[in-house]
C-alpha cells in the first residue's frame, strides 16, 4: 500500500497529540516529522523544533493545528517543498487567508474550521433551513474549553457563512468558554411562535484528527488548488 509522508505541525498541542496517536493506527500514513517549539516534548515520532523547520525531510502533506502566529511558517514551507497543506488552525487574519489562496495556485490546500463529519452535515442542514426561513432570526451559539483563544469559533463563523448564503438578515453569535468542553454549536432559527435548533456536540477531539488525516490521505494526490473538506469527503 503506498504511504503518504506526513508532517505534523503543532505536535505538542491538544490536536497535535491526537493526530500523533491516531496516525499509529493508519497504515497508509507515515509521520516523517513532528514539529513544535519545544521538540523535547515530542515522544515516539521524529521530532523537530520550529527553528529546525527548514531541516525536516521530504513530506507529502503537512497537517497544521497550531495558532495564527505559527501559520505563516508552515504555509511557506509547504510552498517551498511543493507539499500539500491540511490546516485546521482558526483565527487566521484576512491576509493569512489570502496567502493561503495564493499558495493554492502552487500546492493542494485544504483548510476547514472543523474536520468532523457531523459539522459538515450541520452546515448543509443549516443552509437548507436558511433557504426557507430567511424571514426568521438566525443565531449561532458555540461553547468551547477555557483555553480556546478565538471567539466566535471558526466553526461558528463557517456555519454563519452557510446560513448567509441564503439569508438576508444579520446572523448573531454567542460564545461561551467553560471547563473542558471539546466543542458545541447550535444554529437557531426563531420565528413567531416556533423555533428550530440544530445542534452538534463534539465529545472527543479524535473526530477532528481523524477527519484531518482522511483529508491528508486524499489531498496529497490532488493537483494544486484550494479544496473544501466537505468536497473531499463527500466525493
Ligand atoms: N479545524 C478543526 O477541526 C479544529 C478542531 C480543534 C481545534 N482547532 C484549532 O486548531 C488549533 C490548535 O488547537 P489546540 O487545541 O490543539 O491548541 P493547543 O493545544 O494550544 O496547541 C497549539 C499548538 O501550536 C503550537 N504553537 C503555538 N504558538 C506557536 C508558535 N508561535 N510557533 C510554533 N508553534 C506554536 C503549540 O506549541 P507549544 O506547545 O510550544 O505552545 C502547540 O503545539 C486552534 O487554532 C484551534 O482553534 C481546529
């Protein structure tokens, strides 16, 4: 079976650790580099510090779950090595999003605020509801653990974009940061005398890691271009 050579960026983080654990059960993926600021905290994988990024071996796809301040380095590395990028980092600036679109002219890229199958379906359902409920009010509620830095979450904003494609009014966002909540999103449509709530609850971040690994396996054979996660997994 051909293997995809993977670089994991942000390897010491909550998502990075889930990715490193799950790749061990994924025979088609081989981790050739795990990168973090402090490489000594990485066990059981070829470890590189961010200052050694230019020295990592050849790889087919980088999987990035880091923070916006770390994103530019991995995007540039993927372009210079002509390798694919799978990114789940949220809170990127407009300039970083533009840079990612420019990079997609040279390498395959997938970025998603949420790599779970359930949220991909929730986006679809929310868009379908918005098509007929455009005159109701639309609100998006999200809850995450206390360490999450950006708000509203990238997933809440992506759900809002799905709704806004068919909805004329304002979409309102509410965020909660509490305990160790992995991620909860509700899209609410409220009319006169009735209300619809569409909710997704993530209870384990392995779902995001599994989705990103799936995307990495599929994208490394693609030509340069920007890919949506939904398109990759539903095609
Ligand atoms: N798309 C999705 O499905 C999805 C799901 C969950 C999370 N996320 C997003 O993924 C990202 C990571 O989440 P997480 O919960 O794993 O966060 P986390 O636990 O805080 O991990 C962040 C990682 O980035 C590294 N990092 C931070 N600043 C850096 C810098 N300046 N240079 C290089 N590396 C740096 C950290 O290294 P240190 O250990 O050295 O700090 C750590 O390895 C966030 O943007 C989050 O919103 C996306």
